[in-house]
C-alpha cells in the first residue's frame, strides 16, 4: 500500500482545488512542520505519538500537494538545535525518520514518473563544512578573479541549487521565525505562518496558505524580477569595468575599439563560466567525499 498515493480528495475538496488551481500556483512549497509536542500535550498522548502523527500528516500533505499539482516540496524535519533534546526523544525521532523516509524513498521512484520531487532537509552539521569549503575556495578565486564571486555563484554552491527557490514557505504552530531553514532561498518567497499545530494541519489550511500566496503573487513576482535584473546589471557592470581596465593596459583609450571590447567581453564571460564550473565540480567532489566518510563512520 502506498504511503502517499492512497486516498483522494472529497468532492468538496476537489471542487475547491479546481477553483484554486485557476489562479497562479506555487511550484515549490516548503514546510516547517512545527507543534508536534504541543499537540501531544493537548491530546494527552505520548510525545512520540505526537511526532508519529506529525510524520503521517506529512504523507497526507504530500498527497494534497500532488492533487493540487504542486510538484516540489521541501520539508524541515530536524534542526541541529533539536539534538539538544533528550536522548530518548532524539532516538525516537530518528527511528520514525528512518521508518517513514525509507518508505518515502521507495515511493520516490514511482512519483518521479509523475514529475514529483521531494526533498527532506535536516540542518545536520553539513553547513560548517560547506561554508568552510566555500570561503576557502572563494578566497583562492578572488585572488585573481573578484568578478567570479557573486550571489549567483553562492546560489550554485548550495545543496538546493538544482531546484527553484520555494514560492511559498509555511510554518505551523504560530511560531513566527525560520529557525535557520532556507534563509537564502526564501528571500523572495511568500512566508505564511499559521497557528494550527502540525499534526492537525488540514487541506483547508493548505488552501488558505495558497490563497495568501495568490493574493501576493504580483508583488512577489515583481520583486523577484527586479532582483534578477539588478543581479544581471551588476555582473555586466563588473565585466565592463574589467574590460576597460584590460583595454587601458593594452594601451587603448578608455572606450577603445568597440570590436576589441566586445571580443574581450565575450572572452571574459566564457572564461569565468569555465572557472566557475571547475570550482563547482571541485566542491561537488569534496561533498561526495564528505558523505562517503559520514556513511562509513555511521555504518
Ligand atoms: C516539530 O514539533 C517537530 C520537530 C522539531 C522534530 P516540536 O517537537 O518542535 O513540537 P513543539 O513545537 O514543541 O510543540
Ligand atoms: C525546528 O523546530 C524546526 C523543525 C520543525 C524541524 P523547533 O520547534 O525546535 O524550532 P525552534 O528551535 O524553537 O525555532
Ligand atoms: Mg517546535
């Protein structure tokens, strides 16, 4: 029996889903699933039961997303701070994660056929390594090529680089903070904070969050577009300044020969692209090595 695909929407849910789908839909939604322990307390059940129902709610939410045509979902399952909880609770959460996510991974292959992508992010101690590597490599790169280091390069260095930024981020339980989750990637996302506790999350809560995204869609889109435009402009200005300097070194007047300028500009862009690819490949190798070592240690 499938963990995600079983169960369809009721008639009324389907009706509302169709209305919502007539508007702009988020392609990528991120969830901070918060409030499991408060839920357990409220319902007078064991804490572990709250976490278990939280995982089951994730399965149900993924199903709603699938029905709504949302193909990409990222969830925050565990933060580095959560290691400070009691050993019993951390072990319980890890057991649940092992059970439920292995089921999810089994289904991933099947879901891929429907163009669905699920990413589970934990705030494991991978970040310090990333940042160390990134800074060390960037320092080497900036020695000669300051222009290479840009916001777009930083984007490409993140684990999330092969996926678009979330359009919508939802946090439940009334907490109004991101707790270090996707800080860079959500700078132009619609942030929705809902008071419902995660195990009680409903299809209607999801619809409400999507409606809020739709109400803010134009402003979000405008902000994103102008940010991308500004980035392009900045890169162009830096390249122009580099070419001007080069032309001056070659003895041309500051505006130089326009054909020579164009050729230099093209060469400068192509060479930068090559250096960046090399840098990203090296970073990828370091990450693969790190993961391999991590698996060997934990095996
Ligand atoms: C979120 O619920 C799940 C995890 C952090 C693993 P909590 O466990 O934080 O529950 P509350 O927020 O204390 O109610
Ligand atoms: C962290 O949850 C985010 C997750 C749901 C995994 P917490 O409930 O521990 O959040 P903070 O640390 O209080 O912000
Ligand atoms: Mg919490």
